[in-house]
């Protein structure tokens, strides 16, 4: 193989990585903070896509405004979910996994009943529809938008977790819930806000994925497993998910270059299983070991 | 004279902290050895190192002249070492009888146990241990509802069901009444005929009653070793304990 | 005396009645299509049973039970496909469409029905033994193991999708004829097919029931309760976990074979995440701590699903999801625990019996 096609694969890899990462972001902070395995994450992504579709189709909202609006809508759904169900299950990790799978069924079928099974499409401004040449790679401008939004969100989350009072409280609760409580930190409130935030991030991801692919009630299912694997490989921390997604995206792109997309995904899954066999705590183990 | 259990130059560090520091001791077969020392001296860590729960940084543990250092927990247990934990660890969702039955582990091979419904010798052993532990009337209860004292007895019972050559008892009489403690002392002394005991205990009255040998640990190292009279006369030991009392 | 629910003799009696009832079904049902459908419920019952063993009794949540089921199903489909190939026409049509000119190595053993059947069951079982052995030895457990099974399931799903020339890709395999066993042809719509499934379900249930009541079952329950403690009793926790996970996989593989015999079809959908999770739902709603509860869970849910038909499928899945949430939240031991509580009430009216141990959590007898 020649160098320039490898370079192409690497550039494409950044784009793939950003998709893996943005799907996993919301899950990372929920799992990292509260230890909740949220199987409905894929459906929250799907809700984000449908929210954008609704806002665009019925209210004529410009696409770029749909991103923050989807964040708010899905965050509210997440808030309701946390208050109504998840908070009763914090000490039963396997049961949260099961209950949130029930939630995912309800959300998926609910959306199907309301919107039907036929695909919906999101319109984007014309400037995103063009292709951009990066070296010899032709990349759709929208994929660059995805990379940019992902980067912005990661920076935003980093600031939130490491530079704000909320972030300090979150980390305190992660380390030791009882100790944090004795310092007057309301762990329940922190979990609630974190869950809403994580859900909101899924909403943004959905608004983006709705453009990359078509909007369907079942679209979430394909993201949830891969999002989980990024979180677990990363060890539940933000930095972990960034690195895990980056490496996975690049590897997938390079493998796909030699074989094809599907086979590349197969290799990735197998490599992840092997990796976790030897490093079950993930890339960056959390200080407060949760497992 | 070589011991049933021999610990040679054992060290264990967590990160940069040395919890066990070049510690050696031995337990002679058919005796009761009491391991004492102030909190944080490394007694429970030593138990963890003997039973394979954690791996030492350096040093060796020999049991019946076999090197068992850093073997898997179940292999060490099978070699003949039974352990009662400091915080009593029983199977809370199972009945008292089931707890004792599981602990009766002469056959540990999963395939041999697949379709095994009666275990030879179980009934006699179960009756004997249940009587000894005073749990005969509680066999059908769920272990999770037992009182603290009963839970202690159940776990001691489980260790007895294992029929080990060496019994490690981490604070066996914590939470027991004086009468119960006396009974425990009597059982331990009877056990000495067929087994060897290593007991971690804070209650010096209990130690005085049962110990053949007392080993004092301090800051992860051996401070003193001898009969209870020797230990009580030892000035260093008194300093360590008094020092702790002053601090407290 | 205690709660009748835990009485072993009573339990066996219920099992015998249950299978006697299933046994008369072919005598009552003349519609061969319906009988075929009932037989597929039997297959789902086997799957629920296998999960109940692994999850309910062993405490190992397996979200990838579709791996063993799917591999078994593919093995069976390959065997049946090769039965319809002749010497003049030795290569399945879909391979020719994918421009394969000779039968690939992977397919050659399936030319022999005996070898094919052995492989269909042995390959998934071996996979479980190896994968389980590796994971459990590394002390991977709980939600973490569940995620690993999901990853493995996704890996199988993608590879089967990708290797179209060998697996039929997204279309799967549709063997044209029914299964021939020696000179005997098992028509999927005949009572014979029902009896085969019935026999395997009954055999697997009794086998599983025996295992849970044996010394092995006692140790696995102890591991579910507190794996760390059990190690210090001399049992190899990884060994026990691997064995129970493998037996569970074996039952699922047999179920996979039966399924293809009944529907003459297999596709990657059987290795889809949602299918494996529906097995979890059957066992959870029926009661994962009860073998019979799990089987009935599969019957009830799949029965309701096909009764309501495709038109109401979305509504049904919505209701199912909601119901599942309610069960997990309020009834973690499923519908079977209602039966247990009912017997508990009954028992308190009997003044001769000793008071029930605090009622709440079941003793692990069943």
C-alpha cells in the first residue's frame, strides 16, 4: 500500500472516531459518575434525531439551532427517566441494565407508533452538503462538523468537570458517596443532573446522526453496544473514552482499508474482548474503583 | 523443629506504603498461636497473604513444607487452610444448613459434583458441628437473619466443616458474650488435638486462656514471640500498647 | 414443613404435571401450522431454561445467549442444506451466486449428517467453554461479563453478515427440504417434530433441575451469593462458572438445532442483540430463579406476541417494555415469586408449621 492511501485512512479514522466518541460521551459521564449501565442510551440518541426532525419540520427551526434544542429536550426526558425509575435502582447495577432495556423498548415502540416506521430525513444548510478536500481525501463537510461539535463538547465537558463547583462535587461523589454527603453534597441531585446531562449529549449525537444516516425508530440500537464498549475500554473517564474512540476509529479505518467495513468492525469487537480480558479496568482506571 | 506454617521474610507494599515488612513466624503443629498487635499492625493483611487473597511483594509462605506463596485461594484452602474472616462472611441468602453443607468441601471438582446428591459423612459432620456451634435449632433459617454472635458461630462452624489442618481465626469472639467466648475458648482448646490454630484477637483475657504461643506484630514486623508470660513481661510490647493508649 | 414452594417433591410433581400437559397437546391440536408454532414455543422455553440456569442459579447474566443458539442454528441449517445437495449439484445455490466454485472447508464436514449434528452442538459448546473459561479465570463478572457477551455477540453478528459466500449473509440460510434423520424425514409440521422438541425440552429441564439440586447446584448458588467467600472453601469459582455457562450454552445450541428443524431458516437476526435480550426478558418476567417460571415466561410472552400478530406488534412491544420495567422495579424475581408468596400466605394459616423465614428473599432451593 502507498503512503497517501494510508494517510487517507487515517484522516477518515478521525471522522469515524468522532462518531464513536460522540455516541459514547453521554454514556461515559453517566456510567463514570453513577455506575449506571444505560441500555436506553441508543434510544435517547434516536429521540434526539426525532426532536430535530420535529423542530425542523413543524417549526422550521434552522438546523444549527436544532442541536442545542435537541440537547434540552432529551435532557428533560433523561431527567424524567432518572426521577421516575433509575434513582430507585442505583444499588442494583444489573437491574438498571435490564430496566433501561425496558425503557429502550418503550421509547422505540412509542416513537414507532407516533411517527411510523418510514424513514425521516433532516435537512442541513447547503454549505454542509458539499465535499471538502483534505489532502487527497474527499470528506463531506458535515463530517467535519461532527468532528468539530465532538471536540467542542469534549472541551466543554472537561471544563465542566475540572473547572466548576459542579465538577468538584461530581468527582467527590464518585470517590466516596457517604463522605461527600457528610460535606453537604447531595449525591441524589448530582446523579440526577449528570443523568440529564448525559441524556442531553445523546440528544446532540442524535441530531448529528440523523443527518449522517436516516432517522428511524430503530436507529439507536446500532449505537448502544459500540458506545458501551468505548466507555468500558476507556474505564469510564472522559479521557478514557476520548482515547478509546480515537484508537478504535483509526484502527477501524485502517482495517477497513485492507478488508471492508463490516469485517473491520468484527476485528474491532474481537480486539476489544481480548483487550478487556487483560485489562478489565479499562485504559484509565477511575480512582474510586467501581467494579 | 519445623512448623506446620512457616512465613519467611514476608513483605507487602501498597503503592509506597510498606504494610508488612520482612515478617517471619511459624506455627507448630497441634498448638494455638495467637497473633496480636495494635490496629494497623498488619495482622489481617498477614491472613490475606497466607490465604492467597493478596500476593506478597517478596517473601515466602510454606504450609506443611509446600510453598503456597501466591497460589490461588481455592488451592490454598484445599491444601488444608480454613479461614474465618474479621467481618463474618457467611452466605446470607442461603440457609444455615446450606452454609455448612457448602463448607463441607471434600469434593471440589465441579464435574464430580454435577449429579452428586448425597455426600458421604456429611450428616454426622453436620450434626457434630451444628451441636458444637449451638445452631441445631436454626438450621433452616436464612443466614442473613442471624444475630452477630450466631453469624460468628456459623462461620466458625463453616471452617470446622472444611476439616482443615490449619484454622485461621480473625477476631473470633468479637461481639460475643462472656459465656459464648468461654465456650469458644473450650472448643479451640479441644480442636488442638486434631488441628492447628492461628488466632488474631484483641481480647487479652481470651488470648491468655488459649495461647500456647503469642506473636506480637507492630508496624508490619515481628516485635516479640513467646509464651504469654514472656510477652506480658516484655518491655517493648508494653511500650507499643501503652504508646497506643496514650495516643488514644 | 416450610413453604410448599420449596418442597422438592412438590416441585417434581409440578414438573411432571407440566410435561404431561404438554404431552397431550398434539392429541388435541389438529392444525399442523398451530402445532408447529407450539413446537417453536418449546424452543423458546429451552432458551429461557438455559438462561435461568446460567443467570438465575449461577448469577451470570448472559446477554449473548444468541451466540450458542445462533451457532447451533447455523450448524443445523448447514447440515440440512447439504442434505438437499446431490452429487451432480454439490454446492448450495447461494455460494454459486457468490461465485464460489467448490465447497469451502468450513462446509465439508456438514456433508455428513452425523458429523454435522455433532458439530452444530459441539462448536457452540466449545466456544462457551473457551470464552467462559478465559473470562471467569480473569474474574470478569456481573455487569462487566454481560457487556463482554454483548461484544462477542456483536462480533459474531458482523462476521456472519460479512462472510456472505459462506453464511448467506443477511439473507441467511433456507434449506429447501425438511430434516432427514437416517431414513426418517421429520416434517416440521408433523407431530414428530413436536415430539422431538418436547423430548429435548423435557430432557433439558429434568437435567437442569437435577443439576440445581445436586452438590454442584449448591456450590453455584453459594457463588451467586458471595463468590469471594466460596474461594476460601476450596472451590474453584472460575471452574464452576465455566461449567454452568457451558451447560447453559449446550442447551441453547440444542434449541438452535431444533429451531431450524422447525422453521427451515436461519439468519443473522438470531444473533441480533434484541433477540438475546428477549430471552432475558422471558426469564426475568417468568422468574429467573425458577426453571419452570422461565419456561412459562417464554410461552406467555411469545404466545401473546404471535396471538396479537404483526398489526399490533408495536403496541405489544410497548406494553412488554413497560411490563418489563415494572417487573424489574417491583418484582425482581418475576411472576414465580408471586406463586411463592401465595404459598407463603397459605402456609401461615397452618398453625402446625414453623413461622416462615422473613418471606422476602427466596431460599435458593428454587
